[in-house]
C-alpha cells in the first residue's frame, strides 16, 4: 500500500509539473460554468460575448470532432476532407436506435423516462453512443481500406468523394428497395434524450430523462464536457503509445517508416477508425441534443470547418485542437452574430457578419499560415520542423569542382 501511495504521489507531482494545475483549474471552471454564466452575462464588456450553456454544448461537440480529426490529420498526416461522413453516420445511428422511426416494431432496451408502449426502437442513449462509435469506426475502416493506399492530394480527393456520398445517401435513403431507412430530406425526429431511469433517480437522485429535467441544458453541457475530456484523455494516451509513434513516423516520412517495419495500411486504418469513432460519438450525442438527425446538417463545409479548427490550434496538438475548436466554434455559434450586432449598434451599419463566416475563417487561416504556421499551441516536433527545416549538416556528395 505504501508503494502504491508513493507511486500515486509521484504521478501527481509529474502531472502538476507539466501544467496539470492549469488544466485542473480550467476543468473546474468549465464544470461550474452554468452556475456563473448569468453573472458573466451581466458584466458590461464581457456579457454580450458570453456564450450560452446551449451554445457551449454545440461548441464542445464540434471541438470533440476536431480532436478526433486531429488523430487522422495531425497524428498520421492523412488529409481527410470527408470527416462529415462520420458525423452523419453517428447521428443516424442514434436516430435508428433511439426514436420512433421504425414504428412497425416496439423495442425498449434500457430506455429512460419513456412510455414502454411507444413504437420504435428505444435503447439507452449511453449504449447508443458506444454503438455509434463502433459503427462509425467500422465505416472508417470500410472507407479507409480502398483509399488509404493513396497519398497526398489523391487521398484528399477520394475522401472528399466519400464525404459527399454519405450525405447524399441519407438524403435519398427514404426508398431503398421500398424501405424507408433515413426518411429522406425530412430527417428523423424526435430522438430520445439521455437519462438514468426511475431506479437510479430514486437511489442516487440522477435525472430520469434530460428532456424532462428543468436543468436540461446544464445536463447536456456536463455530459458533453465529460465526453470531450474522455476524447482528450484517449488521444493524449494514443499520442504517447507505440501506435502513436508509428503514426508520427508515417506523417514524417512514409517511405522511411515502411523501411523501418511500420505496417502502413494497418497503421493508417487504425488512425481512420479511431478518428471516426470519436466523430460518431459526437454525431450521435449532437443528434440527441437537437432531438433530430437531418441531412441538411451534413454538408461539405463542416469538414473544412473542422479542418480549420485543427490548423488554427496546431496540427498534431491535442490541446491545440481543443483551443482551435473552442475559438472557431464560438465564432460560428454565437460570436459572429454578436459582433455583427455590436457593429450595427456602434456604427449604424447593418452588417450581417455570419454571411461572411467562411471568408472570415479563411482570413484567419491565411494569417496563421503567414505569422504562426505551427498553430496557436504547436506540437513540439512540428514546430521544430517548421522553424529549423529538415536538412543534412553535410552534403551527401562532395563537390569535385571546388
């Protein structure tokens, strides 16, 4: 016991030494955010720019997807322009397993706070999140196997194609050989909310169903925050693992990595599957929060938006992806609209800033490439490469003419 306590104390000291104190403070402030958001909103300068609790749920979900995309783009160096496909797959998995869509049957498996005679398939959303992650991981493997033999621009073009195929499939999946799978352009709604049921509500005081609770937005926020922390923890551990080092080796020099014995296809496919896993969970949770999965939500610009988050924060940096996701997510959800209203109040010019959102994001990314190409929170290896370059100290061949 003494040895274990000593090891735990040593681990705690190492965590604190490497910025753990700041991380703990930020997590505590994030958890308590619903309790002081009203006070922040009342402040003269900060109040108008304070995100709502519901807005933060959306921001956190997109940040979680950015962290998942960082596994593919930042760790393994695979340019993926079709990440929205995993987002859509996760959302529709949630719709199939936790809604009244399949009304010809009535199956309740751990559903919380619902009428047991309600038609459709109604599984516990906690199980649905795991199933959605595994389903999208399988989807990532199926997409990755025929595409990951390509490199560079060719890989980007093929992933772009798959990113367009999936939304088109769900948009036209209301009559697959006479079977309504996705309900077409109308989408699937309503989708069940998370909950813990009557028994846990009685014994532990946990909410029966998030939608039926007066703290609905706070509950969704805390759960989204927990999912983001889980994603960050897994990605940090993966980065420092043997698999993570293999990803970095492929990113730096694929030919050299293969010569050193790294199995290219298997390692790349793992990055695609793991990135898809987190994207699927985020999509399923967001569909539950919106209480619906609609094909209009899954368009190509989302993939570019998530890629911008990774680039802004720093490719390969987990904390960079978090920071980039929060910044661009806030601008997208509430920030640009607030800035537009402030401009109208001060100048009298009615400028609809959200109309120019992708132009603004483009300017931000170009400025980052010019002044800080490694990102806001750069990965150390990537930063050294950009600052020092990759070169040999001595030429391979001597110049015989000198």
